[in-house]
C-alpha cells in the first residue's frame, strides 16, 4: 500500500472508497472487484462506480504477492479491508515523512476470514449506492438498513477528508441544466461558491477534480470544519451540517479530532462486518471466480 501511495497519491482515497462500495452492496465479499462476464453484469460499471472508482490494480498487486507467499489463504475481500485501513494510517506519513509530530489517520484492528462472493450485481449497486446529490434523510435511511447509526454515517462521511471529487458530482449545485447559474444556495459560502464555479465552469470538462476538503492528502477533521463554514464540496457532505439529525455530530468532530478518529475506526469495523451469508471462496485472481473460463485463461497466460 505504501508503494502504491508513493506512485499515485490518490490511491489512498481510492482504495478507501473501494471498501465502502464493496461492503454496501451485499456485504464485504469482493464482488466489486469482479470483471463483467457474458452472463454477469458486474458492479464496476454501475452508475455510482463508472468513471469514478479507481485503484483496482493496487488490489491486484497485493493479491499477486500474497498468492506467491501463501496461495489460497487471503481473500480479496479481506485485502480490500486491510488496504483501506492501511491507506488511512499511511497517507500522511508518506507525504510528510519529515514531519516531527505524529500525524496521520487512525489505525484499527481488522477482522479477517471473509470469503469472496461468487457473483456480482450491477442492479443491486445501482439500487443501493447513494448519489452525491443525496440529502441527510436519504443517507440516514440507507445506513439504518445496514445497521449503521447516525453517528456512524457522519463519522464515515469523514472518509472525504482525503480524495477529490469530479465536477460531474458538483455542477448540479451551481448551474441549472449546465447553462445558467442557480440562485445562491444558502448552504454554500459565497466565496467558496465562486471557487467551485471557476473549477467547474458552465459546459466545462466534467472529469476535472477538486479536493473534497481543504487538506485532501491529510486525514484530519478539516472536512468537518469546512462543513461548518459552508465549504462542503458535495451536497451529500454539506447536508450533514444543515440537517438537525446530523449537525451535532459534525460540530463535535469539527472541534475534537480524536473523537472523529475513534468514531471513524469504530464505523469502519462495523462496515467491515457487513456480510450477505452467501457461499463464497478465496479467489486466486480478484477479477474472476475460480474455475471460470476467464480464470483458466489467466492461469494459462501466467
């Protein structure tokens, strides 16, 4: 994971995001990693994932090394969980190696022993994964269905302390039909709104990215401080401060970084516990089910 961060700084946020998008859809079973087959539409091209999820190759590299050392032991689902944890704890030390004081995100013990799912479901991903346009009520309901609390929702939203967002997920807050500026949204701080409009102009390239908070390569509580002053990049972020059900947690985490770190670690453990109860295996290649024609071709090529 450290090698991947040095090669591509964005991989920390990307790998962390893989855990969310895998675990939300039928539990943490590595289904997100499966490529499409003639008989299965996988999750990589689901609406919430296409042109958005990255760093699948990081998981591939980790899996390849593990298969050389202990073949058939560590599942792809477990690799995603461990890589996400390590991405959070390593991100600051990699980019600020000379920093004298201890900086970086929290670290937590992860449970292991998950099995890789035998199938994936694009339809389930489309139905479950929330939109960046979602409001707090929608997010609360989704997390409740997964046995995750309001506090878990707010703490886990703090994953946006690192990473970047595409203009595709931002412009709906700024323009009507991508052509006319919307009337002022009271939730957006006026100067910050101007910054977003410069980043994402009318009819601009939708894959341009901007940091999700003021310190997008540092895992800290600046994300929550930004929400308090109206500088949330995504509607699904800013709504956490404008909603009475979630506002108090945003304020608490903006004041107390340690409280955020503890709640985030607890939430990640609970997220990692989500399981479907369906049969599984330990895949040899995270992209294909063992025994499939694609797996046989991969073994032949190797």
